[in-house]
C-alpha cells in the first residue's frame, strides 16, 4: 500500500479530529486522495503521505539541510534521549488513558523525530500522533521517514484541528499559541511545553558570540504565562553535559538557529574548534486545560 493511500485511510478513520483552516467547517476524505470541506476548500494528499493545508507558500529559515542534521542528532546520538524519556514518562503519568487512541499533537514538529521518539517510548499505550509544522521541507522529511503519525503542513495560528480533539499537546522548543491550544484540547487535556534554560547549548553560544547570554531566549515570563492559561502540574528541570563526536557537533551546529547568520568561512572556523562537550539545559512545563 502506498504512503498516500495509507495516510488517507488513517485520516479518514479520524476525520472528525480535523477542520478546514480557511472556513473552520468539517472535512471529509474524497476518493482517498483529498480533504474537502463543505465549502469545497480542497487539499490533496502528497505522494509521501502528508497534507499541505497552507493557502500560500511561506518562506522559512528552516531548510532541508537543517532538518537532515536535526534528524541525525535525534536518531543517531543520545543528546536528547533523556528529554524523550522524561516526555514519555509525563504522558504515561499525567494522561487520562480512558481514550483510545490518545491523540498527541506535536505543535511545531519540524522533521518529526521528537514525536516519533516519544511514540516509540509509549508503545504500550494506544496513541495516534499528529505533527504540524509550517515548513514543508520538515513535513516532507517526516512523512518519508515515519509512517504512523499524520503529518500536516499548516499554520498553528489557523490550526486544521477540530475543537476539543487533542488529548496531549507537545510544544518542544517551539513557539506557542495558547488560544489555539485551549481550543483544540479536550477538557482536562495535557500540555507539555519544553523551553531552554540559561545554560542550553552554552558552549555553542560562547563559541559563536563570545557571550553566553547572546542568542538566548528570554524565558523569565514563560512559566507565568503558561500558568495563566493552564493548571501547572509539574516543572521538570533537565541539565546535563554530553560528549559529541566531530560529526555530531557538525550536525548540532547545522541544525541550530544560532548559526543561521554565519558565513561559510565562519562556519569552517567553528567546526575546527574543540567544542565536544555540549550542555543541554531544559525545563519541561506540564499543565492541564482548565
């Protein structure tokens, strides 16, 4: 069975979880090849098995090479293994398992490796993963590599997810839209947001800028904003240092937005530096929908 046909059958099975991003009316699957709403807005499934729900192309800094590097870091190194283990544990501990399957929505999924790793570690629970990202390159790669989740190109601000359809939202080092999160979550649904701590990739920031604070997101208000929208159940802090091989370090640099403005010569100089120890410093915020 082709990826396109398989995806069409899965989406058809769970079609009530989706809505048109333009007019917000329900979808139906037509001839196992398209999604169409009652106002005839139509979106075809791509041969790789994803659906592009954007009305117009968008420009993104996130490109194919970045996603390839990110996939290698996620799947071929253990840099983020502890994060994936903690996210899987939180889903098992805090989710209400009366739903079958449990819908897990990765908001800003990139090339899908975070979601796939977490699904793999929750294999004893009936889950259906849904990944959405504004980058077509990321979603194409996700659909090619990971066959079980539903992959969507879309805008989080105009989410193609129906009201109260999602049981768990993952938001990993990615922008949030709490208004949409609250709309698509079931009552008492779970939101798991991952934000960087002050020492996240500190060695890379120092190598790039000579300043450990430059390029660091300002997250002082993140927890308070999260608490305004959701009942905060737990905050998990992860801080550890990993030794990277030269190839792993190169992949980390190539996947990081910190290196976007580097010239090729600057990139070459950076890659020749001894920067094998990398610090991961993250906070996991776990909340429930009011």
